[in-house]
C-alpha cells in the first residue's frame, strides 16, 4: 500500500454541460452525437483500465448535478458500457449505498446497508444467474471520517497462491453462497467457485459471511476443514496491507470497478450530519 492517491492516474473530467445533458437523456430519444462520443470514450477507459489493471477509473467534475440528476447520470453512463442489471427482486437498477444501521451478521443484511469496514468481497454473485462484470459508485456525499475504497487485484492474489496450489485447487471448486433470501421461490444458496477460470481469465466470487451462511443452510454440507483452511488463507491474503490499494472518492465523482478481478471493501466510516451516500449500479458488459 502506498500513500499515493491511486485514482490520480485514472481520473477523467466530464464537462458540466455534458454531464447535465447525459443526466437528462431519454433512452428512447434521438441519440445526441456528444453522448455517442462520450460513450466511445467510456468504452476506451473500460478497455484500458477495467479489462486490464488497475481495474478501476473515475469520472470527476460531476458535483454540479442535483441528487435526482446524479441518479439519472449514474444509470445513463452505466448503460454506455453494457446492460444495467437489477439489484434486487423489485428490479431496482440503482441502489443507495448508505448506513441503514444494519450489521452484516443479521440474516438478510447486505454489506451496502452497513457502515462496517473490512469484509473484502465482490458484488452480486449471491444472486442466481449472471454476475455483474463491472459496478459503479457515484459519490453524492462522502463520510465525515473513513469510507475509503479498499481494493485487491486478483492477479496479486494468484501470485501469492503460487506457493499454495492446494489452496488454489479448493478455491476453484464450488461453494454454496447464501442468496440473502431476497428472491422469493429461489434456492437459498447458489453454487459457484471462489476463483473461476471458465472465461479464460480469473473471476472472483467472494464474501466470507455469505459462504459461511450458505453452508449453514438446511440440506447443505458444512464447510470441510480443507475449505475452511483455504478460506482462512484467502482472508489472510486479503488482510495484507501491502496488497491493498486505498482510494477515496470525492463528492461529484463516479468510480467504475471491474467486479471480475477486483475484490473490494471500504474502511469503516463515521457520518457527519448528512451521511455518506453512494449510488450503485451493476453492469453486464
Ligand atoms: Fe461491494
């Protein structure tokens, strides 16, 4: 970990008039050539910075957008990189990430509802079906203290796992992840490997609490000692500060993160009067 701002090299300014115009865009309206050009720019950033290291980039200069315009900008800009995916049973395309006073050890609480730190993870793999390739966070308000993003790149994890092929082997086999029971009628768990190489490159599915909860479900075999040992080893790697990249979004910035290769979390945060507020989207590229 270094003290240097990791976003410094991947921060791209959006001209305020263009941001307003994208926020106001109607999906079924006549395409605006400026939007087409911006979409091409975004796809270039994605190819250079998401599909390759560092696995993230930031749009900046969006502080002039109102709360409502910021929500629309977040969805419209996300749409330029693929299909924006629903994040819950009701089909919401945008989720507010804020402290709802919940704790992750509750039965159905999601990380995005807490102000806890740690718990490095990837997003959306606990839902049956397609897993988001990218996710975005628009920072409307930052916390008074803390709330930095913590990121670990899968390539660094794989480098460390060269010394432990036995652990790698266990992580490549399926685990049961708890679905958080937010899809009525759906199975209580979804089976996926933690490290998946099916698409030819490494993809991570991980949140330790969801694996633990999945293997506690009725009818699911408890974790074996080998599985627990492999997860403990992975957690040890994810806890290593030298593998962490820490970046803090400023209000009016939107980060795009590769959900396949970047395991992420945040530092714990303390809110001031208004409270930290991020808008999140999930994208199938
Ligand atoms: Fe997340």
